[in-house]
C-alpha cells in the first residue's frame, strides 16, 4: 500500500488515504492536529438475499470516496431516550476514524470502540463517542456500526440449514469481527499500528468485548481489551444471558410466523421497517446466542478453561448502575419487603445474600435494594469476568469503580419523578462522556464542574496509556495498581484513589447463587 498520509511543503497533512477498497477523502481539524474519516464501508450492505448472512466484503470503488459525513445508523427502534436517530437504514456497515498521524509510518496505538444499547440500539457516530480527545492523545480511534436487534441476531432453522457452519444468529457479532479485520488490513494507511489494537466498549459493547475475547474468530485481531459495565457471565435469566441455538431458532421461527413468513426467503422479502416494527413487539429481544460458530461454547466456559484471548484487560463498572430506578421507583422497598423478595428470589442462598446486603431498617433496605439491583444488572457479571481473567490469563488486569455522582440536567426525571445527582449517582452509561472527553459536546445542558473536566482528562489519559503500552499509569496520574497482583480497585471520582475490594462479600454471595444456577 502506498504512503497514505503524507506531509506537504506547507506542513499540513493530506486528507486522502488509500484503503484496500479505494481512495477516501476526509476532513482536517481546524488546528491541523488530527483528521477524521467518516462512513467508510467495512462490509457490503446486508440487504436483500444477504440479510441475515455473515458480512461480505465491501465492493471496491473507483475514484475518491467522500468520507466527510457520518452514514446512516443501523435500523433500530426508539428504545432508549438517550439514543434517538432519524437517519436509519439496513445499509449501515460503516466505520469512522480519527487519526493524529502525520504519516502512515507513525504506527500509533489503535482503539476500536464498540457501542452499547442492549444490542438493540446505538451507533458508532454519537456525540458522546467523538474521537477528538483520544486523537489529541496520540491514539487512532475507530468507531463503527453493527447490525442490531432482529437484523443482527435472528436465528432460524432455515438460516442454520443454509449456513456452511450450521449456525445462525450473531450476525451483529460477525460484523464486529469484520470491522476488526478491516482495521487489520487498512489501519496502517491511517498511521495506526495493526499489531497494537485495543477493543473497548460499554454495556452491550462491554458484553461484546468479553465475547470477542472468548471467540476463536477474533483471536489475534486485538492485543488489549477494555470493558465498561458488562460481560457474558450471568446465569439463568441474568442480563443478556446466552441462549442455545435451538431455543433461539424456535423463537425466530415463531417470530417469522407472526409476519406470515413460512420461510426465511419470505421474511427477507418483507421491508426492513415491517420486520423492525414486528420485532419491537417481541420479548425477549433478539441478542447474541450460542450459535455454534462465533460462540461454540458460552463465554464463562471458555474463560474457565483459559481458552480466551489472554490479553491485558482493564475493566470495571459504575457504582450506581441501576440506583435511580430503585430510589425513584413508585413503590420503594422496606426492610420487610426487601427480606421477603430476597428470600423468594434466592431460596436457600438468601441468608448469605441478606448478610451481604444489610436491611435492618427501611433506609438501609432502600440502599441495599439499589445496590443489589445494580449488581444483578451489571456489577456481578463484570466482577466475575475480571476475576476469571485475573485468575488464569497470566496478563495484566486493572479494575476500576466509577463513583462520581454525575451532575444531571435541570428538570431531569426518572420514572416521571424529579431526579437529583444524589438519586441517580454514578449511573449506567454515565462514564462514557468522561472517557471520551465529551461532557459538553454530548450533554451541553448539564452543569458540569471544573472537577468533572479534570476527572474526564484523567480517565481519557488512563485509557490511552493502556492502549499504548498495556498499563494505564503515566505522568501526573494517581497510581493504578494491578488487580491481578494486589486486588486493588481504582476509584474514579473527584478524588481518584485505590482501595481494597470492599464489595467482595456481595459478589461472593451472588456467585454462590449463580454457580448453583449453572449446575442446574
């Protein structure tokens, strides 16, 4: 591949880059510090006969492709109030790149972001995913779209039969693998190092990171991993629990019947909007499964056997993932109701859980209920991921807790109730703006404090350092000890400090319950 980013006599970097598919033209920041390339196709549009097929290579193009505007987001419903788009299409498999490189030979660290949204919503191009802050720290930042909901995760007997791998579902996960392969083949042209790639994501994106670490299809495509709130380590009916291929095939066939489609060909003949509207009425939502190809075994089993990608891992979760929904719920738990609900849910494991989540008074019960909801939603599964990787990967592991009680927009509400920063605390997904240095860009009406910007700067630096060398520590930052050596957790708050894992009894109590579920 010819030199892609060159410096001219004026000292300004060119904005044309030659990829395997053809030439692309991006834009340059006003201070000439970095360049941005948007909506570069990494796979063919998954439409018509290749809807619900593994991604295929994008067709090459002639001339220079304009890469100056974000492309359509993948087809999705309005599921979350903070994820709303109008430019939706099935033709959405594109990626975006922010690069500070001055030449293709710079070989800068690469970070590839996997967005969240429950595998139902979201996009690579959101204001809170802006790559400027990372580019300014010497990192090449990549974001991308992947198929969502029914388009990304429908399993069906016909799809399994037509598959050379006898698998169906997980098309959205295969999209992620295709995006990482594109990065391997093309990122050097943008000044990135294909042998120094860090994948990172939040919520569903973090679940995806854990799955990519477990899948043989993704091994070698990345060298480090960062997970923010979530991993495929739940059991029973836990958050995004992986279901078998046969169970998801049955669900897919039942769904097709609701549209009068007796075959996958008939379902492919339906419009995207018709399929989407029908899918939005279905519970549970379409999400990753044990398809036998991308995931022949569940993620827990792979990690238990030490067969995952043994790469450095930085992971953690937010202190109050689900607090707002409990504290501002219409019916608040009491000491009596919390004990009753816990005994009903956990059976013979309830005493251990109640010992870890104290509820002697109504006030204590409210706090414990908020903590338990957060742990069952996200905390436990992320903890188990970190524990298992630290135990058998022989690779550095760093664990954090994001504790900042995030400022809220004036007039904010949860469950129709006025919400304060103390109510919602360090809420789910609230760290994203801090990670990307996008506080005001993403949430301009929130009364951010100078301390929030200082915290954001530190977090971005930790993440960028980790991507660079596999160690988040660097000049001017509070020391972050390795969890796999010292069992220390870095608390990210207005004051950053490390501490022992004081919450371990909670997760050990939940782990005993989950292990029993796994054995049944």
